[in-house]
C-alpha cells in the first residue's frame, strides 16, 4: 500500500475553511505517468509501486491512510468581477506532508469529482487539460520557475461531457500551499477578521516561518508575497509565458505558478499576445501580466489591512508602502534576468549598464516587428560570438527583416565589448538561462490529440522526456526546437472546465 506521511494542519483551521469531500470513484483508472522523483521528495514509500495501485490512489478510488480529503473555500476576482463563493469545484486536497528535506507540501487531486463548490459542474477533468498541466508544470520546474508540481496523471476510463464527449483524467498536484489570494478575500469580504488572522497564521507557519520573527508578522507576510509574486511574473516574462487566467483565485500565496488552464508559451513575439479563449478583451495579455500581478496583490493587501496596524487607516498606509515596492522589485528582477539572457553583467561602469534596459526593449521591438520566435531568438543569440561570424545568419534569418536584426546585433556587440569575461564563459552563461526547448503549443496539442483520439501516450512521454533537459541540445530532437508550421499554429487555449 502507498504510504504518504501526512501531517495535516489546514483541517485544524475549522470547517468554515473547507468542505469535507471524498473523491468520486472512477470506472477504470489507468496510470499514465508517475513522478518518482517528486514521490521521493514528499516522503512516499515504498517506491516503485505497481501501476494499478498508484492509479487507484491517484484517481481517488482509494484514500491513503492519514489523508483527510477536503475542498477548500475561496472567493475570487474573475476578469475583474468579484465572485464571493468559488472554492475547489473539481479539486480535493488529500492532505499535507513534511518531506525528508523539511519542506511543507500539500497534495491535491484535480478532476476527482463534484464538491460543494462545483456550481453545477461535474467536478471532472478531461484528459487533455491533465496532460497539458503535467507537461507544462514539470517543464516549468526544470526551467527554474516556481510552480506546482505534477505527481501523477491517471486516465479514468470514463468520458466527460464538454462540447463533445472526451476521455477523462485526474492529475495529482503538489504545492507549497494551495491557499490563494482569493482564500483571504473569502473571509475578508465577510468581515471575519478572526478567520483572516487564522489563515494568515497558518500561511506564516506553513510557508513563511521567517515572517513569524518580524515585529509585525503580517506586514512581513505581505512583503514576502509581494516580492515572490514580482519575481515570479518577471520569470514568466523572460520566457514568453502567458498564464492566461490571472484571477485572484488563481494566484498562489506561495508565489508559485498555479492552475495551468489556458496557458501558453509564445512562438512569434507579440506584446499583446492572448491565447485564452475566455480572455476576449486581453485583460491577461502578455504585456499586462506585471500590472495584473500588482492589481491582485492589492486585493490581498485589502484583505490584510486589519492585521497590518493598530487602526484601519494606519493599515492602509502600511499596505500602500509595501505595495509600492512591487514595481521596483519587478523591474529589477526582470532586468537582471534579461541581462543574463543577453550575456550582460552588472560588473561594468554605471554609465555603460544604464542603457541595458533600452537595449533589451529595442530587441523586443525588433522581434515583434520581425515576427521572430521568442525562444529561438534568445537560444540562437547564445551561439554568437563577440565578433561577427558564420552563426549570425542563423540569428538574423529568424526576423522578417534581417537588416534590423543586424543593426541590433551591432549595438549588442558594442555593449559586450565592455564585459570582463571571455566569449566562452559568456556563451555558457547564456545557454544556462536561454532554453532550447519549451512546451510549445502545437507539440502539446499533438500529444493531446494522440492520447484523446487514439489512446496513444507515446507522443506525451517523448515530449515530457525532452522537456526535462530544456537547456541542453538533444541529439535527434531537432523538431522539438522548431516553431509550428502555419497549419500547426495554435491560436486559442482552453480551460479544462
């Protein structure tokens, strides 16, 4: 039997925080993928286990000893409109663990049946979104981006009713916390300051124990969440990642990427790019993500105001002061990351590095005007030397107007001439931060189509394997580097509901 060292604490907050819910059994659970590395990290034993046993547990058919299944309550601003009662409509928290490293982690099933919060939904997940989330979340982990992790993907042997019947699936996710900004909003909008405090104390103890040492732990909590979120979104922007549904109920208090619904990585660069089929006005377009991050954090700050100072007025002032750090933190983290992508350091005179932001922005303009592929542009740039050479053509050919790219290269090389390290060290550093492989939309779609239409998971498994080493060129895997052909372009991505 699967042994998971549960040490549940969220359940002790009280039943106003959740609804006790057991997963609904499925007909024929079949294991698609099991993450043994992550299983070890949460202290699961023994591993390996037979696939049928794993499928039974991570479909929800068998509840492991020590689990206390529940659906979490929360609210959320969805595309700017407040919904006071959302909650886990198709997710069930099995429980919490303290892994061998001492990290506190939570284990959750997604697609495991109806809960009190399903709002007339079936609580199930189609197989496609399960495969997408497994691929993208695990790719994000290897790219170094804070994220929920995928522990298991299981086919249910049942169909779910969407626009057409689709095969169903369940994904098991692991996170530092599944508490969201919307969780705090749920109690704040009800005027339940005691519950807000209990929740904040739980998050501090479970995720940010260092905040407990501060003179005001709740101010420290808001500060660290602001910092983590600014850093996270900076990383998204550096990779051309678009979350697609940045509602407050989809913003993790732990600063992790969560809820991979209509997400996507860009191919050709476009500041205004939107993929989500439900984002009709571009609220969560690529270039809007930093601003939406601050908007969401403002909603969190509003919820925490009563805890930040002795009076509400003082609390508002404190919240504003903390929120004002977001922009500077974001710009610093974004520019630091973009410098690394261009092979630049700060080990030069201030007058020289002062124009680095303009140099980055100039490249993005040329990329957008030239319809250059985001990932290939930076990967190709990593191959170039400080002096013009034979690889220049591979870079400039990515742009509709190679002459524009040549002009920018001249500016970049002028800046490189001031760098203290040699070409090889610089190129090595650039290759360490500019991925060769990302989970491209058309490749994810190919994996989903093979699985849903033909029961063939080999495309999924091969893509997943490639994405485990995103910064290393892999022999025979050239096609995974390439952007889609015109007939392969994916223009819309969808939520799994």
